[in-house]
C-alpha cells in the first residue's frame, strides 16, 4: 500500500540476490539466528553452558495469553465455565487463584464480561506481585511505573478500600491506567512523575 517504496524494496531484494551466498554464510557464522542481543546471549551461555540453547529457544516462544479474573465478580472456576460457554478453551493456574491461561490468544471483545471488568489480560508472573504484597483495606500503597495499570487494578481487587497512588513517568501511558480503572470501576490517584525524584 506504499507505492513510493517499490523502488527501495526492489533494490534491497536485488542486493540480496547478488549477495545471497555471502549473507547466508555470514548469518550462520554469527549468533543472529538466536534473536538475542550478543551481550545477553554471552551471559546466558556463561551462566548455563549446558542448557543455554533451550533457554534461548524458550525466550523466543510466543507467550501464552493469561487472564486475571476479577474476584469482585467471579471465582476463576466460575469464569472458566463462562469461557467454556463462549467456546474458549482455557486452564486454571495451579497456584495463582485468579489466573487463567487461554489455549489460544483471543480478542478481548470476545471474552465474557471484559468490558464490565470481569477479567483483565495480565501475565501470570505479574499477577504474583499483588498476591505477594497482600494488600489490605485502609493501607496507603504506592505503585511506581504503574502503566498500563495491571498491578494497580489487581491491588484494588484484593483490597478495594486501599488508597493507591499510581505513578508513571510517561503521561501518555497513564491514559491506559485511567482506562483500566474506569473499566473496572475502581479509584486510585494517578499522577505523572519520576520515581527517582520523589520530591
């Protein structure tokens, strides 16, 4: 859909055809096929000399889509039933009480009650943060680097009457925090600021 780029693309392809043997040879003689920056690849190879290729391969896999079920509306088991009714195959996490992994990624518009705040897309490791915090009502809680708001909203699901201050350095990303709070019908103080400069 960009006809002005046709000449550039053809030039790149012609150059590749002329240099194909050298380019492919150079590619097999370096670490670019691992899709990791060289400094990180070296550190992984040093730390895990017998298993580094498996680690790099795992890093390159597409992560599964995890949902956090809003415990203010449903248990994870109840929401799993709603997903099954919507013909979405999913599985409960064995140790995170609100986590559900979808067999295949799905648009949020097809998730039961998503617009009503019944679930949030959030990686299972991020879900563990609020669980470890164990927030309680009445506490003052500061969430630095808060965008897009997954941990902020999770804290408020676990402790709806906590006083949460959500701070992020990027004003444009704070829009997502506000949208998530609104979708989940939660309240927090949201401000733009640099956490390294608390004053």
